């Protein structure tokens, strides 16, 4: 890239699934006609649905070098943290004092995990990874009699709670650990519809995981889980899903939790050159498969905005929900989509999409599978694709 390069500048901020999918989709749609730069605070991509489970879902050591990834896509990489957006001047500011101009900006910096329940270990929070690993070792050793996994109110994508409960139950010696999910939902995975919920509930029942619904615990204190109506329940350990918050970027519209407000195509409200995709955006369901589909819609809109694609302005398709639920032995594949006014659900013990990745859809899962075949061989499969991976 040279200063006199006339090609439009697209800046993609983030280094997770949404950011990588945007880079892949732009490259495929507009190869060579854009100057795409990835601005990421981390220099490696980490697959959170596997790496967050402290080894219960496979080895979490393998990551993707972002410098190699962008080089393959003809893009550039800046390892720095976006701190502010100067939308009036079409530039972002970075932690190390940089100022990067853009013709189109895509925000894909994810959400920040906050404590899900006072006193509990928070799943998916970097500061609690060591505590979860220590708990996992105790469960494997058979010294945890009663484990509760909590879904706090306001968390729409609760599948990781049920997955952790199943993985912990499987990891424990037979009969050693009673595992219960305490959820604010009226039923497990209520957001995905009744059939999806029934399939998850049936699996939990088969594996001996109890579920208490419509319950909002207050806190964990000295071996007690405090519930509003029941009072104190004796527990040995409690893990809670994180409450997510957005970045509250000054100068951009955001909701009460700091997530960037977007329209159906991911264009930030009131802006003409700024889009957001993935967990950073104001969509209620924070899920990787959704993030990938949002990223594809954003890449299409960016290309159209820059005059590189002449597509009719049809409304984006409603997203398809794909979930691969690991239980330590098998993988349950679930897919739900809204068709003709109803939710159509498919449930199967064999893959319903290919490659059968945890974060499914778009181009990234195929890219990761190819990367694994080239660079990691079979050994890398469990980390990048999940236990059900090819
Ligand atoms: C335990 C667990 C299990 C899950 N299981 C599944 C599953 O099975 N299927 C599924 O689809 N989803 C799953 N999810 C959800 C999924 O991981 C997220 O929805 C997805 O990672 C969101 O992608 P993202 O790119 O928006 O954000 P992230 O994955 O959070 O990536 C954000 C990236 O941006 C970078 N970044 C952050 N701030 C800045 C900044 N200011 N400047 C530059 N870079 C920045 C970060 O380093 C990070 O690389 C799971 C989540 C958890 C915690």
C-alpha cells in the first residue's frame, strides 16, 4: 500500500470471528480493489467456544496468526486497540497514539464479559480462566459434590451454560457431581423456539443435569447460592455466564449497555461510513454464527457503498441459528430458522452443516478447516472445529 494508492480504504477493527469474516467476504467480493486493514488488539485469533472451557472441549492451545491470515487476503494488519472514532473526520484513534483514516469503517471488537453473579466464576472471562481450570481439576478428581451453572437475566444466548454443565457432568467420576443449571429463562434456550428448547432439555435429562427455570440468583456466599424465593442452597461451586457490555464508544450511538446501535444491514445509526457486526452491535443474541452472518451482510453493504457492487437493495435474509452442543461424548446439531411465519427446527446427532464447526456459516468455517488441513493436520481439529469437527 502506498500513500498515493487511489483504492478505497476499509478499516476493520477487531480480531474475532466477525472481523475475520468481514475480511474474507470483502476479499471474495472485491479482490484487489480495496485497501483493507485489520486493526486488532491481539495478534492471534482464538476460538472462544472451545478455548473458554478449560480443556473440557478439547485442547485450546492452537490459534491463528493474524499476520498470515491478512496476508492471504491481500490485507494489512495493525496490532493496536481502537479507542475512539472521529466519525466527522472519518478516522479512528488508537491506544498507541495512532490516527487511521478510512473510507469505510467496520467495528467488530466484540463485547466485554462482566461478572455474571457476585461470588461465582464467570465463564468466558479471561480473569477467571485459572479459576475455571482449577474447578475442572476438582470435578475430574471427584471432589465437587454439587455444581451450579447460572444463566443471569438478560443473557439471550445461554447455550454455553448447558454445554458447560454437560461437559462437567461427563468429566466427573460416575455419581460424584450433581450438576444443576439455574436459569432466568422460562425454559432452556427459550430464544430459539420450543422444539430447539425441547431437544436441549431432553439431552440434559438424559445426562442427568437438573434445570431450574425462571430463577434469578442474588449471589454466592460461603458455599451457598442465594435464590430469591428458596433462600440459601448449599453448593460446592458456581459458574455463571458473563453479562456482556459494549464499548460505549464516544461519538457513536449506543444502547444502555454500550452496544453500537445498528440497522438491519449493520450500518451504525446516523452514520454513512461506519458499520458494526458481531457481539459489539446492538443485536440481542450474541452468538458467533449470527456474528458471521452479520459480517457478510456488512461486507455486502460496504461494497455497495463504495460503488464496487451493484446489488439490489433487498432486505437482508433473516439469520439461520446453528448450534453444535458438546456433551463430552457426542455432538447434538441444532438448526432453527424463521420460514413463512414459523420457526423450523432440525435436530440431529450427525452434522446439519459442513464443515461442522461450532461457529458455523459464512466463509470463516471453511477457511479454518482448510487452514487446519494445511497447517495443523488432524491434531488441530478439536480446537478449531470442536469435538464434532472433521
Ligand atoms: C463459552 C462460550 C461458548 C460459545 N459457544 C458458541 C458456539 O458454540 N457457537 C457460536 O456461534 N458462538 C458461541 N459463543 C459466542 C461466540 O464466541 C461469540 O458470539 C463470538 O466470538 C463473537 O465474535 P466477535 O468477533 O463479535 O467478538 P469476539 O470473538 O469477542 O472478538 C473480538 C475481537 O476484537 C478484539 N478487540 C477487542 N477490542 C478491541 C479494540 N478496541 N480494538 C481492536 N481490537 C479489539 C479482541 O482482541 C478480539 O479478538 C460462545 C461464547 C462463549 C464465551
